[in-house]
C-alpha cells in the first residue's frame, strides 16, 4: 500500500506533462513550460501543481539543483526518471544508455502503432 495522495484531474495532467518533458528533454520542465502546457500564462499555476505533487509524494526536489524528479508511485516511472538522471551524469555506464534507448524506441513504436486508425 502506498502513501501517495489522490490526484485531481489537473494534477494528473501536470504529472503527465512533467513526465513527457522529462522523457523528451531529459530535464524537469520549467514553471513557465508547465504553466503554458496547462493553458495558463501565469507561472504560479505551475508552481501550485508542483507543490501539490511534491506534497502528495509524486515528485521530489533535486538536491542542490533547480528542478524535480519523479518519485512514483509506479516502479517504472521511478526507474526511468532515476535512470535519466544517471544517463546525463554517468554516460560511461553503457547499460543504462542502451536500456533507455531501447525503452524510447519501444515507446515510439507503441505511439506509432497507436496513431494508425
């Protein structure tokens, strides 16, 4: 049983945006990016959602850096976010790089297959 709080629809949308930006840009979204993606031009909108996601256990602040990281609740999200952080810092660990490339390739294939109507 997890201690993760239940998300509102907007918080779940903010988390999906966060995860997509993390996967595609390999970094946390800025407050501006998150706010704009949510359809709000005020930075406070993104900050409000980030704080709620931190409080509910879905994100955590990065140590000594601006930004956040995924904390779950599912193991795949946590693993991919952690491995993405390590990929940028430890490029010599080829297993991580290869795993992430294969994962991204699989995700792209799934999206491509899903786009055919």
